[in-house]
C-alpha cells in the first residue's frame, strides 16, 4: 500500500523524463489501480481513489469486478475492485441448462457404443 502523494511524485518523475524529449512518439499508457484483495479496507480505498480520479469517469460492471475508467486521447486510468466488495449479491449465477434434440437415432447410438 502507498499514498496518493507518493504515486504523484513518481508520476511527476515520469513526466519530467518524458519532457526531456516531448516530440518522441510513445505508446499510450494504461494505469491500473487494483483495489481487490486489500482486505476490509478495499471498498473505502476504492471509493477514495475514484473520488480523486480525473473526470469524466465511465463505470463498467464485469462478471465479478467493477471498473471505473478515465480515458483521454493520450492516457487511460482505471481502478477496479471485486464486485462483491461494493455490490450486494441478489441472486447467485445459475449454471446453464440445455435441451438438445438427439443427434443420433437409437440404432446409431447403440452401434456407436458397441
């Protein structure tokens, strides 16, 4: 764990390095903040981070995670957390149930197993 100030210092160091040759082409960076697996404080840390992220933000719900993203033309910043940490599970996922027409006749099935 670290602080926002410590991260900001490191990002300023990176910005200073990039400013040494501002015309150099670089790939667009992606910054990810994982708030999963931080124990009991995960939700509070995630919400605090989301409050200080640049705007506008986009929220995405994936199967087991919540993502909050900031995208500009040159950088993407995302924070994510396990969905159970910030959402109430109303109904657990159910396994799929299939009904299929028989692919083989009884005779074909018997001869295939013989």
